[in-house]
């Protein structure tokens, strides 16, 4: 997930610093950033809260935009 890497770098943090904040190993964070592993919902919530972004943004790299389309 390049979004996580970009947020980390924008905040001038090392992988170890962010891993410490999230209470995970640096290796786990590296795997999230490279796409080798996907963070679970609890971890996405923690990252979302820390960086002040939506979970949707973390997952897609795009902000949520309300659609006018209706499900049938």
C-alpha cells in the first residue's frame, strides 16, 4: 500500500518510528507498504486515526466521493 508509505514519508517518519506508534514490527509495516501483507480492519482503523485520513483513502488512495448512482 503505497498510501501508507507516502503518509509516513510526508510525516518524516522512519518505518521503525511508525511501527512503534502502531505497536507492530518494522517488518510487518514494510510488508504493508510493499503489499506483501494487508493490514486487518483494526490496523487500518489505527492508521486512519493516527494520520487523520479515512480508511477508504488508506485502501484506495482516493478520498470518498458520494456517488449519485443508485443500486438496483
